[in-house]
């Protein structure tokens, strides 16, 4: 026994030394990344944290802190960025084409949309590194149906990427609770309450709904609307905080970051700190634990209906986690999962691995699904025309409905970042001609061509599809769902 313990101790020692050596090599390699700028290193002290929250915290108090935060942002960052050719398209160049403040309303900040006649309420939660802008069009759809809409800016977003080096996932949870309580108070007890979340915001929406099952102080939503939800991510994100072993040393300051990139996007950070990945993983871990606890307590049958839209191929989140860890656990039949398949046009199929198709085919053949499954895909291989294939909960047959949709030329799939944005979005749309008050780069229409590794921004980032060519279909489905909620709540219906 003594010998076994000795060998075990030696193994752990050598494993620890080997792990530290790898970490040290990684830290030294990070020094080859671009230098950190003021928007990476500044510290904004007015940001809301979970420690600031109480059961009586109000949206007004939250917005007061947000206002102070943006004043700090102007003093510590915008006032320190000099105007030059190198900063022309920097979002932190005051008055520059990418300055979000030029658009009249700064969509990086919390926004409200108030209809003349309030029929319901919606809380919108944006994604990681994003801003309330990413949920703007969804909010406008709900507002048109008579919903009071609160597009909440989550802590550490909409300001500088450096803020994500200090945030904790509990800060996002605390903020979402303030937003939910405010929406319910604003609309009253009888009108339907919806939470809509994109990416990490989708995970936070699920986390909130789980918490509301057992916490009577949290107003439960009648429905969740999820867009590319972050229910599961790359498992390596769980050890992203290993940088803290060396990241506190100024010499290794860049080691805190997975990527350091030019900040030209007015409504989304391009640089990504390791802490952000770690905190996002913590959200997904809390969701898994929350589902298990709710099922054991017999509460999960009361989980609200969920309508989710996702791309079958998603490089940011694990679609399998949404299918297995959330939808596969549902105990009611009021939910639907809408999957946008890849383009199965002949010219693309030879470049798409066959293994990407099999899991979706297996999912479509299952007759025991406790939810409605809809797959939007080609009518047949070789055709650009689209069809909707739907299997009702635990149904033995699939209903196929032709759609008046076609794949745009050159598009082989949707993308994680594309789902909530329409083709006419002035920033991320396909038009290539900015409209209205936005006069910056048409990020969704850029198509650079040239030698690789020349541009300071990753070519893959510039070429990633940023809008959803089937957004009108998504909008119709969202409208139908909330109209049904209005009807069931005793409202006027569609």
C-alpha cells in the first residue's frame, strides 16, 4: 500500500510539473499576440455586479449604474483614442464611422420599446461579447404585437472587451432577475411574459426559468424564445481559468486573452478573454445541474414551452447539448425545435463531411421525441428551394410543407451569429449599403479577397455569414407563437 501511495504521489507530481510546463509554454506563446490597447486594459468601476443586487433592486437603479459606466467609458477610453488613419474604423474613435453613439440611439445600452396598448411583456437577453443590438429586431417584432420590450444590457457588455476579464456569471443572473421582475411589474400579473435569449442569453433565459420553478420571488415566464442558445459549449472552456496561474504577472498580460483583434464592430467585441469562456461554461454547467434538480424534485413538468431556432452546424455552441440536455429532458409537449439544415445543393455536398448529416437523420426518424421537431432544408438534393419537415411530439409520421424560400447563391449553411439578424440589417445584412443612421462598414456584406494572413482581422471572421436569409420565416413563427400566448391569456389574439 505504501508503494502504491508513493507511486501515486510521484505520478501527480510529474503530471503537475508537466501541466505547469505546458502552461508556461502557452503563456510565453501568448506574447506573440498583438499588443493590448486601452480598451483591453481599462477598468470601469461602475459596472453592476451580483454583490450590488438585492431582492428590491430596481431597473432604475440598474440604469443609473449603466449611465455612470458609459460616462467612465467616455473618459477612460474614447477620450484617450487619438484620431488617425489607423483608427478610422475603430469603434472607440469618437465620432468615427464605427462609433455606436453616432446612430442616435446607442444600441449597446439597455433599451425599452413601449406600445400604446400593452398586451404582454418580453425580456431580451443578448449573447456573450454582444450587446442589446443583437436582439433589436426580435424586440421590434414583439413590440409590433403589443409587447412591452426590455432589451437588457448584461454586465461587462457594450463597453470594452476588457470588462469581460472581470465579470462573473452570477452578475448576468442577477441582472436578468432585475429585468424579469421589472417586466412583470410593468405589464401586470395577467398579461403573458416572454423571455427571449440569443446564445449565452439563451442559456441565461433557461437558467432563469429553472430558478423560477422553485423560487416564488421570481415571476415565471409563459414562454422562452431561444436563438442559437448556449446550452453546451466546448468542454475545454471549463479549464479556461487556468490562465490565472500566470496571468496576474504583467509580463504575461496577453495570456488572459484567447484572441486580441481590432475592434471595428460597433455592437460586438472582437477580442475574447479566457475569463469569458470560463464564465459561459459555468452557465451551461448550472443549466445541467438545474435540469437534474428540477426533474428530481418533480418540477420540470412546469417548465415553460420553448421555441428554439438554431443552425445545425454551429461553431460557437454545441447543438447536441440543446437537443439532448434541454429538449431531450422536456416533460411537456408544448415546445418546438426549429433546425436550419445545411445547404444540400450538389455543388456543396462534396465539401461537407458526410458525418455531419447522420445525426440529424437519426433525430428526424425518432418517434419518441417529447417536442415538435421542424427541419428547414432543401426540397431535394440539387434544388435551392426549401421545405419544412415537421414531426409532432411522439408522432409516427412527418409532415412536409413546401416553403417560398431558396438558398442564396454561395451560402452553404447558416451560422451561430446569423440566426437573429435579418438580411436588411444595416450592420450585418446583405445589402452592402448602410441605411438610416448607420454609416459605418457593412459588416455582413464584406467579401474580401486576397492573400491569407495579410489582414489584421481574421478572414474567417469577415467571411462568416452574419444574417439569416430565412429571417422572415423565423419572424412568422415567433409572431404565431406569441399570438397564441396572447390568445390563451385572454387577450385579443392574432
